[in-house]
């Protein structure tokens, strides 16, 4: 039925929510449709397939604009005397419909049918003559199956990161994201990828629906780096909240749910589900602090958490903000590479954020940690296959004092030589004791893939006494702001502080060395880190006076955007050769594409030196890192370099316990620097003191390394990574990456919507949505389209192209475009057969209705069920599977079939009732299987938590109660799962 007359009714297949349309104007090329229910007006090309004429049939229940409803008893086609303005072109052929009801006493022109009436349900659409080709119906069914497969996958939310498959990172992802309440401290050593781990966890929780609102708090210098990483690597678009944005949102009153509230009362943090902010910006502004807390979050992530200052007497504003958020937020991830940088009190401060009830007494915490060494000794014996000693058995009795039966079971298994007995006891020790459930810390010693470090000292001969003294004054002045000077150096430090060095490198032999070094390595990237922004600026000026090269700057005096641009320029192959960073560049930034690091000065904080080296020393670094340290022979800087190299071995091996060294030696180093500066021409005494200090430091290092190898660190290392489980997960991800299913299904969907897909030789694809049937195709830029790849390796190598995985937004967006529209919900086909018959193919979706935080999809995702029933009520599904129908069906015009006598709404209703009975029979075993799977999984996890709570106070009652609630809600939701009719196809059998 064509649209050719004003007053005719229609629906838009693309926008059925508009209600019934009314033809208002026509000309040779265009047709204008009014949608009174939504007050919309659309202009279409004549003959567009998007518009379908609406014709209700006898037996349909309809309503009038006046609000009366009636059953259609007859339909009359009536040619109007006048076609109305604008419709003369088609008036010779057009007819209007008149619906007759109430025994013939009611006659309603189609123009008077209620505007909100629509043919949204498959049955309504079918009865009004709306049908799609068979291939579209089949595509919808296959897409529903694919959607269910994606939702059920244990890898959901784990595939989308543009990251290498590094085993320990994905182990932590798996371990943390399976918890209903993820509250952990991620404290892997520098270069092991804490930021990647946090983003992987976040992406997984968002994908499974357990997190909807997330807040990330970072130092101001890292805001834009986090923003770029979240978007570039994980396709997560976060809103950056600074004071300017907060004020703008308040002024507009445009926060979610504001409902016209007064602008001053508006909370800007409600405007976005995913927020990123500098922690200082919020902590130091009482109003913003209150708004942040009041906004409510499901997950809070805090980077560089060691900067949160706390002592038993006081807490910094940053700490107070995070503490308040932690009390009101289910999930909390704290990130720090140096959990002990502030000593035991600093470590305790972060643990009390994660669980203030468990960690409320600092003294009790210290006493508890002393017992970790005995547990670590037993763990070592189990790992190495050594028999347990009598002392080990005594220690186990103390450890299992609240559950001796469990210990007896483990020991019996060990004595009988059970294959998994050692692993089971080790898992119990790690799981039930210490901070293993809250703290994850992987170390370089246990990992592979790190580069070698090569120390390349650059001794500079012939410095004058004044130059030697100047270097000492620089060091004292730069260190004075970090820690109060020792008494014996107080006057020197005060003089240096009051005369902050005005850096001038004119005639400085260190500059001459640097110029020569840059010329020698003209084709290589060089990262230079120094203490202050003033020094960085002075070096820039001095270098440019003597050398013409591309040079980038990175320091706290630049805006965040400017810093990002400078870092990006340095990263470009043809960009800056040299990047000069102040100390701010030694945290958070990754420059692993560079292989030369110049430490132009050395801070008296070993932790900072390790952070500096960590900018290059990361998993994925492809070459040996060359660490260049220029120093004046006989000067204070040589003394510090020698102490670092010989005393700490800090340049060529990773340094552990940096805070311990700083506490032990900072004051003596300051005194030594001052002595070298005052006795530049005769420093024999200072040299002797240096040798003594180096010897003491070597002994201190050996004792500290032995201490760190035992106790808590050893337990954390064992608990933070299980190679076997990690390897199994990585293999599953690799299999998913290499599967052709994603490419085949997505390409078919995109082709359906008119997106142009061009394959390239390298395996890349170009997606052009400029001619798509959907305006503003999601996830594909309107201009230029999208260049993407399905290869993880290719995506990592080419960060300028998209990485298409099952977790990419384009996948779900494209699925939603089809599934959430009426496209493919009805079809009418012919099937050649010797016996005439009428078949109804119905696709139902078995689905649960429950809060997504329970992740019901893992047990019962929305699952399509196909039923094929004939007019006699017989089940024909097995006889005619989808593949056979797809091969043998032929599309036919539905309106002509509907005009024939014998088929009406009552017959369709009977067919649907028969199909529903068959679908319910299919649904029953699916519900039963889902119940059994959920019970096995959730009950086992609940029992594990209950067992843990007997011995490990880290397991809170809240976590156990939440696990019980998940069991109850999951069972209830599966029992209440319903069948929803998604699509139907009439099939007319005959010759």
C-alpha cells in the first residue's frame, strides 16, 4: 500500500516511537508527515521504504483521538471528493480508510485514529502489513544469539584494552574484578603497570554493569595523561572536572536530575557518570569537596596514593577527602609503587582507607606484621617442595588456632602425598592471613620482560674550586625544601635557601659535556631529569645558545595541556630529540621509547632516583637503558654518584626500600655535601667519610634486602600472581582475539546499515558511515570515518588507529541499533511444499529483570529461543532449522496476504499462544541450568568467604552479607525470568 494522499496514516520504521504519522503534503519528489503525538514534522523522499502505510484489520482493537476504543468490524476504502491542498498530484489513485465498529453504527476515518497508536509489537506490525525481508529477520536472530554469547562470556570487559597481554596484570584483573566489593591497594613496583591494572579492572566492572559511576583522583600533573590513556587505550571517555568546568555547570544548572533546581544548589559532579579530577583541586575547596562526596560513586580510584599524608595525630586535606569518599563508596582502588615510602605508618594509613574497622589500631597492626615472617617461611618451604619442620608445625598451630580442623585436613593431605596438597595449604595461608586480600604487589624479581640497565658515569675533569663549591650549594639549596637540614649543616642550608641558586651554565663544564653528548647521539631520544623547573629552564636557554635541536620542556610551570603536548612531541619519531624534565617528570609518565636517561643531578632521596629510572625501565622497553650521570671529579656530586652506585647499586638494579635509605642517611649526606663544598681543594677527610658511608650502606642494603625478602613482601609476591591461572586466562584471550566471529558478525551488521567497509592489505579496515542509513552512526566519526584493526599487536604498534574488540563501543552500539529497533521483527515468506500450511516462526528472548550489579548475565544472559509452530499446533522447529529456511524461503508481499479472507488477529493470537507454550518448554531447562550454575559458583564463593572470616579479619561481615544477598537475588531473578516476544515470521507453505 503506497502513500499517495493527504490524510493517510503511516509509521516510520526507523522511529516507531513517534507514533502514527499523518500525510499532510505531497509533491512530485517529497512527502511531508506530521506526527501529532510527539509534535514532530518530517519530510521524506517520495517512495521511501522507511514509511509504511498503516492498515488495521478486522478484529483489531483501536482507539480514537477522542479516547473511545472499539473493535474493527470492517474496513472501507473511500475516495475523498477533494484530496486537499498539496495532494492533487496523487489524488487520482489514493484512497482513505474508514474503520467500522459497534455493529456498523461507528465509522471512524483513519485520520481520527489515536495518534499514539503504534505498531510496535511484532503482532501489531504484522497485522498492519509491515514486514522485512527474510535475510533481515535472520540477521536479527543471529545478532540476538551473538549478543547472548558476548554477555555470557567470562572474558566480557577483558578484551578491549589496547595493551599487551602481560600475565600478572591480567591475573590481578581477574582476581580483583570477581569481587563484589573491590577495595584493594595496587602496589606493583615501578614499571609493572599499576595504571593499566586499574583501567583493566574499571573497564571490566563497567562492562558487567557492577559499576556505573566512577571517580578517578590523581595529582594535577597527571590529569591529562590519565584522560588520554583512558580514551586511547580503553575507549573510556571521562569528564575532567576543574574549577572552571564546575562553575560553568553550576551557572547553567545542567546537572543530571537537577530538575530546574537553583544553580547554586546544583551539583556539577552529577553531570557525568565518569569523572576525572586533580585531587588537590577538590580537597582544598570545601564546596567542591562536599559536592564530590555528595555525588555518590560506585568506584573511586586514587593514583599516587603515597602522597596522602596521615599520622595518628593529623591527616592532610587530600587524605581527608579520600577517607570521606571511602566511607560512602563500595569500591576503592589505591595505586602506589611505594607502599612503604612513608614507613609502616604510611602503609597503615592506606590500609585504614580500605577497611577502617579492620585497621583501627596502629600498634596492633605493627604487632601483627611481626608474625608474617613465620608464615613466609612456611610458604617458601611449600613453594620449594621442602618438608615442613617441627617449628613450622608449631607455627601452623598458632596460625590456625581458630580453625584447627582445617589445619588437620591440610596436614593429612600432605602426609598422604596428595598432588594438590601443597598448593591447597599455600593458598589457605595466603588467602587467610595478612593483607593478601587487600594488597597486590608484584616485583621485578619475579617478572620477565624487563630491560637491562647500564650505568655510564660521565666524570668531568678540571673543574675549578668555585665550580665545585657551586655544585654543593646547588644540592643544599635544592634539598632544603624537601627535609629540614641536619644541625651541623643548618647554616649552610639556610644560606643556600635564602640565596636560591640562579642557575647559569655559562662556562659550566657539565653543559659542555651535555652539548657533546647530544651531538654524539643526535639521532636518538634523550630524557634528561633535573631537580627544579628553574634548572630545566636555564638548561634549555644554555643549550639553545650553542646547539640547534628540537628540544621539549616538561615542568610544573607549564599548563597541563602544554605538558601533554611537549610529551607527545617528544614521543613522535620526528619530534623532539631531548626532553628536559623537572622532578615532576619522574612520576607517572612513561617514556619507554627512549633508551638514554641523563640524571643531570641526583636527589638525596633514593626513591626519587628509582622513580626517574622507572620512566624508561618498564615492561616493553626494547633496549638496554643507558643511565648517564655527569659529575665534577672531586665534587659533592661525584660523592653522591659513588654512594648511589657502590653503596646502593641503584643505577643497574632496581632499588627497594627507598624510604628506609632516606631515613637512615639523608642527614649524613647533607653534612657530607656541605663538607665537600667547603673543602673543595682539600677534601681528604670528606673522602674518608664517604668511603665509610659507602661501606655502611652496603651492609645496610644487604640486611634490608634480606628483611624485605622475608615477611610481608614475600607473602604479597606469592599472593599477587599465580602463573598457571594467569597463563590460562591469557590463552583464552588470545583465542578470542584470533577468532573470526567478531569480524564476520560486525561486518555483516555494518553492511546492513550501509556503512562502507574497506579491507586493507595490512588487515586494517576503513569504516565510512557517511552514506549509512542511520544519521550520526555511533562510534564512527562523521568526517573521515574510522581506520581500525582487529589485531592487538597492530593496535599497540599503531596508536593512531582504532582497536576493534568485542568490548569496543562500536560493537554494542551497532547491536543496539538493530535490536532496539523494530527492524527485522516481522517477515512474511513462502516455502515450497506439497502440503499447504501456515507456519509461525517466533523468536522469544528469555531475560531477567534485576540490578546489573549482580552480573546475572554470567548465568542467564538475554537468550533468544526460536519456535516454529504450524496452524495445527505442531512443533516444526527440528524439521525446519534456521539454516534450511534461510536457503529455501522466498519473500512475499504481506499486504496482499492480509487482504485474503481467513487470516485475522484471532488466528495470529492462537498461533502465538501455541508458540509461547513451546518456548516455555525450552526455557525451563535453561532456567534450571542457570540456577545450578549460579548456586555452584556463588555458594562456593560464599562458603570461601565464611571460611576466610574465621581466620582473616580482612573479610568483613559486609562482604559476607553482600555475597549472601547476591545468592538470594540471583536465585530470585532466575526464577522470575520472563519470555519476551521479539520477532515473528509468517511462512505460507504450498506449491
